[in-house]
């Protein structure tokens, strides 16, 4: 693998890391009856927005389609983690509101989450994390630009 060009290694490596993280997270979240996509939606709403976001806003933040986010949100609503409400000023807009169940889940799973994160980032220095963050931010910006160009 050392002879593989960096771009190809990183492209493939990101795919493998994403798949392995998804597999491990699915295993951990199974006891809570959540999928990784459902969990991610709650994390995005809880950490990115200071208001009850629209489906469109959440879809953009997750890098997903409006329809996929709606399906995930509907499952979360059935499980009592979110409520989907029409916007009081525009009935065409649906907002996602987290319920107290998300806080309960967070409290219950916090220790496991911290252990998972510590193990995942074991041996990676603060400097390496900062460099990786910059690279990921640039990849995300490039993907956004590519998405806009293809529309």
C-alpha cells in the first residue's frame, strides 16, 4: 500500500473507515433500537442548529436527500425521539424537534460514546487531528462545489 498514490489511498481509506465505523456503531446502537443514520440525525440537529431545523436544512447538513432525511425522521418520530411539525408561518415547511428521549439516550450512552471515541482516535496527536480536520473541511467544500456543478 505504500506505493499507492496518496489520493487513491485516502479515497479508498475514507470508504473503508466509514464502513467499519458504521458497522461498529450499528452494533453499539442496536441495544437502543437505533441505526447510525437515525443517531446521526439526532446529533446533527442537537449540535449544529440553535433552532428546530427544517428537513431541508438537516438534509444539507447530513449530505443527504430531503426524502432520505424525511424517512429517517419518520422512524425517529415513531420511536419517540423527534416530533415533526409544520412551520407555523409556512405549512409547506416541516421542522424537526428533538424530544426529551434524545437527552435520556445521550445520558445513558455517554460513557460508551466517550470510550468509542477514545479508542477510535487512540495514538493520533492534536496536530494530526487539526491537519485531518482541515483536509476533511476541504473535501467537504469540494464535494459541495461538485454537487452544485452537477445540478
